[in-house]
C-alpha cells in the first residue's frame, strides 16, 4: 500500500541550517540541509512507526507502533531531535478513534548532517494505565 508522507510538523534548527520534517503517513523523520534555501539537500532520514509500516523502535516493548511522527522539537544546540506520535491531545481522538498508545523518541543529529535513533530513549505516555489515550 502506498501512502503519501502527510507532513504534520516542521522545525528549523537554531542556526537555520537544518529543517526537520515529520511525515506521519510514512513514519519518516527527514533532515534537510537548507543552508542554501534554493538547493535543499536531504541529509538524514529515520523511520519510526508510520500509518503503513508501523516500524518499531529498539526501546519499544510492544513491537509495532501506532501513529507516526507528529510534533517535532529540536534542541537549542541542534544535537537532539524529539518527536511524539501525538498531534495535539485535544484532537488526537479524531485521528485515532480507537485510541493511541502514546510515545516519544529522541534522535541524535550529526552536526554535519545525518540522524540516528537513540536506542535508549523511548517513552510511553501517559505513564498511568496502559498508556492508551482515548
């Protein structure tokens, strides 16, 4: 099954060099070098979850993850990228009518371009109950 990326959030690093794009449909977090805004270059790509692939994370105990990359935040020093599978708690039920197992992950960003998954950073949320948001 083919599905478009369905971009749900973008974030620009503080130095204006890298643009991060969360693709909810495919599960990709993309990193583009936009130091020349007229010639952006894809420099990093990580796939976690996604509507079709449901790609897992090494720290996920439950295997296939639901949802996909939604809200992205880049650290001020540009070395860490965090994202969740929640768009916004008040509207998540519209996108996930059966509920959502919330999670947050961290990626390590190479200062010269490139992304890697922090295998030790995986947070299920909310902490109470089974983590399912309804």
